[in-house]
C-alpha cells in the first residue's frame, strides 16, 4: 500500500516549511533514511529523510510553502495505483497546466460538463474569473505553485495580476501572458550609487524576531580579562597531539571546556528564563555562534561537561562545517543552555553580545592580545583575553554572574583545574 509523505513538524512551534528542492525524481527508487528533499524552516535549511522505502510515485508539491501535515508526495511500489492527493500543490499544478494547454484534466471534467450545459452559466463564470487576483487567503495571493515559480524566475509581482483560475486564482498562463515586468518606481533596479533592497531570508527574519525579544529583557554586562599564557601552552600541545588528520583545536574549544566546567559549579547560570519560572539544567549544552552567508546560527554541543577538549574540537568542527554548508538539522539548533560568541579571530578586542533567549547568559570573547599587565609590582606583557558576560537580570544577579566569570577566568589561567 502506498505511503503518503507528509510535511513533518521538525521543531516546537513549527507550523509550516518551504520545500526548496527534491533530491529524487518521480519514478526513482527511495530507501528509508535516504535524503528525499530539502526543507527551509524559520531556523535552518535541512535535508529531510524518507520514512519509507519504495518508488517515488508522485511529487504533490514541487516547491513552496506547505503547512505541517500536508501530503507532499507518495511512495509505493512500482506500478501501484497512486491515491488521489488533495490539489493544493503540484497535483493541482499538473491539472492546471493540462487545462491551460487544452488537455482534459480528470479533476476538471465535471466542471467542464456543467459549463457546456448553458451559455448563461458560462458567461457567469467568465465574469467571475476576470475578477482581480489579489483575492488573497490571509494576505497571501492565490496562485498555483507553477505560477509562483514562473513569477519568481521572471521577477513578476503576482499581486499586480488578474487570475483566470477558480476563485480568481492565478495560474501559469496568467503569468506567462504578463511577461517580464519593469521594476516598480518604488523599488528601482539597483545601479551604481543607488539603494539596493534585499528581502529578508527566513534566517534573517528569525534573527530579527529573536533579537527583538532579547532587547526586551532587562540585561546587564560584566567583563574580565584572563591571562592566557598557560592556555596558549595547552593549545600548542593540543595542536601537536591532534596531528594532521584530526580537527585542529582552537581557543574556542578550550573556552567551551572552561565554561562547561564552570556551569557545573554555578548551575544558576546554566539556565533558561521561562516567563514565570527559571529552568536550571544538569548538563551544559553550549551553543556556539557561527556566521553564515545568511546571518548567524547557534548550533549546540550537548553534554559539553563530559567531553574532552579534543572531543569538543571534533564536535565544533562538525557543526561549523555543516552550518556553513547549509547542512544543519533542526535539532542541532535547539535546547542550548548557554552561548559563546567569539570574534577574536577578527581582531575584535572586546564586544557585548545580545542575549540568546530564553537562555540566561551569553559570553562574548575577544582576541588574545599581548598587553601590559602588573605582576608582583612590575609591569609585564601578557597574552590577555577580555570576556564580557551578558545576563538576563530576571534570572541572574550580578554577584552570581561575577562568581561564574571568575571561575571561567581561573580555569583559563590554570587549565589543570578544569580537567
């Protein structure tokens, strides 16, 4: 019996996703667990695996936004009858294309028969389909997926078109008749010296929403500088032990170990603010801020307190590589209890990071720099690194945050204390 492939809920609060592309074509053999299509959510674009083995009998939604739970494809055995799929995606798109090209579509046949009965009914339909297509469903212009794709490729504004499909729905022929449209006077084509307008991607929309949430929290910052002399020695030794084949340990890995160990001593910092409660966690699930072309993501290394620095380096290298390659999964970004943001590799001396809600704290780390420092009454030069901890005052007080940061500093200055 054929299996319907439905859009899965990949994270809490997910209501819809956007199919970017299919990795298999109709008629291809699919194995359970094999990547089937790419899905864009408000957090990440990821490959979704097939939940059944068989032949991809039908792709019901070629691309575009789909609500959770909607059937997007059918997998079964070769030659098996394909169950009828609700015409909200490519199934309807195929019928529309057939209708637009003059081929009789089975789903439209009863309507055509009724249309032949009286010219009055035909005239009525003719009047109805010429209504403007800005009839929208909850602010979304009604258009077939094929029409949307053609419009996107040709730079055509769907809201400016009149639809000839059912209930004023825009179909592919409507877009093709419109042809390429000149840029709107309100949004001129970018040229030298002119403003270029870029629509927010789903990642940037998520960043904007979460940063707005963060700025609503009553936050405070504290800063300390750590003498990294012994951490530098440890780093050099770790790099030597890693050799050519293993992932190269970085100061971020040493810092992650120091923070994980400190979080286990100061559980109040390893927390999330829940509105009317504070959740303190027994495990340090540390998020690392990673810059990607679309913005910023924060994949999580779980159980960091149980990992060696070499293990943290391997986990960090894997997450960063997949983040920059667009291969993160939804679960990679969920459940963090603390975040580290390191801009030291860019030469930044010190900065303030914005909270990553609902986490109670985030640590901003600058570069390791040779600076003058006092030592036993004398002026010496030491490799110093400045750390700035931003805290949600609803979950943390200054004294608790200061004790945590002082512990991190002591671990970096004497790495043996954290191992």
